[in-house]
C-alpha cells in the first residue's frame, strides 16, 4: 500500500489541479504526487504547492508533451512500483487505492471498455467473430498500473486513446487476465473533457 505514486498530466488548466490536489491530500496526505506539466505558455504553475508540500513535485517540460507521452515519462521515471494515474479533471470522493490493489492481477486496474484499433469505443461488447480487431482497454482517466509490467508492453502514445497500442500488445501476448475492471465512478468525480473543452483535442 505504501509503494505507489499518484501521477497526473497537466496542460494550462491549473484550477483543475488545485481542485484535484485538495481531494487527493484529504485521503493521501503524504503520498508522492507528481504533475507532468506540458504547459507551453511560459507560466510556472504550482510553485506554492511544491514549497508547502515536500511530497508534491512538478516536472516542467516547457512544451506540450501530450497526455500519452506524459504518462509514459512519469511511469518510466517513477521510483515506485505502482502508480495511480488520474486525469487532471478527476477529483476523489473517497480512498480507492487499497480497493484497487485487492483486485490487481498484474498490469492495470480501472474502467474496462471495448475499443477497436483506431480508438473507437463500443457501447456494448461486439461479437468478436464479426469484429475480430477489438480490444479490452483500461481507461487512463483513473488507472492503477504496475511499472514493471508497463515496461513489458508498448508504451502509451500521443493519441485520443493513448493506451491503445499497449492494450493491443496485452491482447497479442495473451495477457488479458491482467486487465481488471473496477467501478471507478464509486470513488471519483470526472469533469468530462475538462482540459479538452478549453484547449481542444491536441493535448
């Protein structure tokens, strides 16, 4: 339970991070908490939080690293074996990491959806006989992931569904049993397209 870090990727929407921070610290006051900041406007965000909280840090790139590559960088450089990845527009309603660890099976835990290779989501599970190229996908808006297992598969990418190549790799290597569905909505609030509604799709 102590061997995890909280990770989020930020792009020029600091009000979302401040709101998230208050809920994260309510339940996890001393957990390492890292923001990958891809803001490209020259602003230095969250210096006040860094100065008041030794377990909070920001990795500033000065350019738009994008969501998938930002998560990839955060995972690869983490000193922890597990990461709770949350979108910048997510806030916590109650603690969830212990419950996620209880069902963890190897790679990741989160909301499981079905996608095709382009990132198109199916509302209902399609017939695999008629749709051979469909994949189970753990949505990264709130995901607990193993760093060790992440490094065994394709990295997250710049894409509207940044985990898609990783999930295809999980499928091809016959490791679907390591993807665990979890009722995320019991534990978090999600401001739908919080950053995207301000800055568009190119994040």
